[in-house]
């Protein structure tokens, strides 16, 4: 990982004299009625990009819009002078690292990324709202820090792809990090830079200097893992949340940390009363998520065999509350489970509705549960090991106060005043997470809906490749468990009951074995072309999205990006082979 040393952003005169030197700090207004934590910690974590490249470059500025693949393709088609340029990008649309990747692949020498109030919905200064901390609009000095790892290539330690990172591990040159320097900038600084691109401006056409110096080294991190032993030792339910933050992190990740701590506290009360789950529960606090899911990824790579053999589901919680709109994502196996449990939790602000009613109505499928791409700690579980996984939380709606993502203004003061006054949404997420873990841990038969999964697979094909016949996988209800036999006097006295019970347990184990085999059935050891770390052929982070999901990624990318008929046929055959193998296991 790296830490910042020096940074500079300047607009230069033709003789290299400095016309403008950017103030790269966040400046929180002082006063008793302001945000005292933001004032105190304004420069505690300098504004920089994690895993960014060293460099001191000077060049002409190019407006890249969101710097998506489509944006770069348009710039190339229009003959924009990308070679030798510094590209100015807006945050949004795709993960920040891929904005830089697109620039360097088109000859750019540096990238600047800023937060644009046009992406803040209706709560803006132009609409009459005061900027934070005096009001709910964006503070113009706020800066979104963050990792610039190419997340859709592979997550984790860039120097140990596919294997765990120990202090003395043999390391490689990371291929999922930029080779050109970058900096995050505020809207206040972006307005000055945009003058370079504005006709008639005194700064029009001036060159820009970007200087980024970072110290890259091996840094120790700590994952903290707790266990609640169950009666079944070899079936494990895992829940996790990362605890590292870019600055104060009241939303990301501390809102999630608070919610999962409440779940742990509830389990503690139950254990004091003698409760013990049917399945073992593991709860993890991941480190270094913000640099590229490093803590969870390295743990997952280190204990891959154990995960494959024992973990039945993974529940992720990143930011539990950053706005008013509830959203869930997960494996189609768990979609109905997610919905049913959310319908049993009261709405945080309306006693006449449920938590499910607060969801994002623009979710990716007709049930309301989106597929998982990447961007948080479920990635290694789902995308590499094939463990059914979930993620959830409240995110900002277009009418909500602006959430200052990865900024010093992501503070307790903002959370208490604008994010979740009274913390009712934090409570709702804790209740939902807790009931999901308990029901998954205690259900004799794993609550996986394989029929819905097959319907979703057909939907993926119908939506994206209407000219192809849909694949069909057989319906199934299906799990495992080394059950520790009770030895109470009742079992000794009623031997017929005991034999009947053991026969039932055996049948449940057979069913659960088959259920557990369903999601891993999409795992291909060959992985996805050009990013083989990702092994799930049903869903993966989009190649040029990063966070967003692409369904049937190998097939999709062969058609959309490669436009290669032979490659598409090869990927289709890989899917057929996986589905045939899955069907054989289910029928066995």
C-alpha cells in the first residue's frame, strides 16, 4: 500500500511560471455551530488516491466527462488530443481506477478526478441550499479520496494476485494499478481547471502540472474474527464489515460497524441465556478494504479450501446508512430470503410499512434484489469461491442531503444532523442483518431458491442475448452438516425416535449438500478472460464498471468488447459445461 508524501496541482504560463497553485486541503469552517471534527481532522489524511502512481507531469488538459469507456471512445472518434494530456474526470458512473486505466491506455500522462454538483441531485447551492456545515448541499472544498486500483482486474494486494500476502511473500509487479499519476480534487479547484477549457477565459489553453509523490511499502494489516460455535461444525455462516476509513468515516464504514456491533451485542445476550445456533457463525472485521478489499481478499485467498468446504453464505455490511433509500444486492439464491426477512422488519420512519418498502425501486430485477458486482468485501466469497452473498444499506436519494463520500465531512455531526437523525435506519439494518444471520444459521434446510436462480439466468440471456436460446438448469432444493448427536435421556429411552431422527438428518444433509453445490457450480478454474482472478461465470464486476455487475461476464464481454464469434461460442460452451456438471451433481 502507499501513503502520501507531496502533492501539487498548478496551472502554468507558457514560460512555466505558476499562474495558479491549488490548495489541496479540505477547509472546514470554524465555529461552535459547525462541524468541529471536520475542523480538527481536515488534513489528518491528505487528499490523495490510494495505490496511485508517483509522477510529476505537465500537459494540456482534456475534458473526459465521466471518463467511462464510452467517453474515451467518443474522444478518440472525435480526434481529441489524448496523447500527452492530463484528463479531467467527473466522479461517478464507473469506479475511479478505471477512469485512470482508460486514460493511460489512450496515451494520457495524468488524471484528475473531481466531484461535480451536477451529480448531487436536487440539493445544490444553485437550488438555494447552503453548503455543509451550514446546510445540506456539498461543501465546495470536499474531496473524494479513494483507491485507484483496477478493481475489475483483481482485488487485494496488487503484488500477490491469487495467493495470500504475508510479510516475506514473493511479490510481483502489480498489474491492477495505474502507471500514471492522479489526484482527487474538489469542486472549488475543478472550477479553476475548467477555465482552462473555456473559450475566452484568461486561462484558456494553459498547461497543467500534476505532481504526486507517494511512499509505497509493505504495511501490516489486521483482520479481527470472532466465532460462535454451532451444533453443526462444518457448516458456517459468515458476516463481515470493514473498519478502515479514509478519514472519519461516520458513514463508510462506521455506520455499518455500528449496526453489526448491535447484532453481536444481541447474540451475546442470547448466548448468556443459553442459546446456541445450529450452524457455526463467524463474524469478521476486515482491514484495508478501502485500498482494494485487501483484508478480506487476502483472508479469502489464504483460507480458500476452508471456505469452499464449510461456508454456506456470506452477509456483507459496508455502509449501513448514507441516505434514505434502502437497497439490497445478492445472489439470486438468496433473493427471496432477503425480501422475506426485510418484510419482517419495521420501516425505520413509518410504522405502517416495512423495511422492504424503503428499498430502491430501481433495482436490477423484478424482485428488487440487484446482482452483486464488486466494491466491498463480499467479492472474494462470491466471485472467487462461489459462496452465496449479500450486501445492503441505505444510500442517498436525489432529494437527500449530499453525502460527502470519502471526505472529512463524512463525520458524526453530518450523520446526526442529516444522515440518520435518531439512528433509526442504523437500527433497521442491524435488525435485518441479525434476523438473516439467525435464520440462515438455524434453518434445517438452507433457504436457497434454486428455481428463482434459473429464472434469473434465463432473464439474463433474454435481456442481453435475445437471439440465443436460454439455458435451463434443473430445479432443486438442496446442504451438509456434521451433526453432534444429543445424548439426553430421551434419546436413550426412545430408540425408534432416535433412528427416525438420524434418517431425517441424513436426508437433510443430502439436500443441503446439493443446495451448497449450486452457486459453486458457476465457478470455473480458468476464470474470466483477461481477469482470471474472477472465476464466477454467472456474474462479475463489469470490465469497465468496477462496482456494477455484469451477468454472464465471459459471454457478454466476448460479444460486446471482443466482438469475436469464436470467443462467444467458446464462452457459451463453457457455460453449457458448467451447467451440465451442475445438473449431474444435483441428480446424483
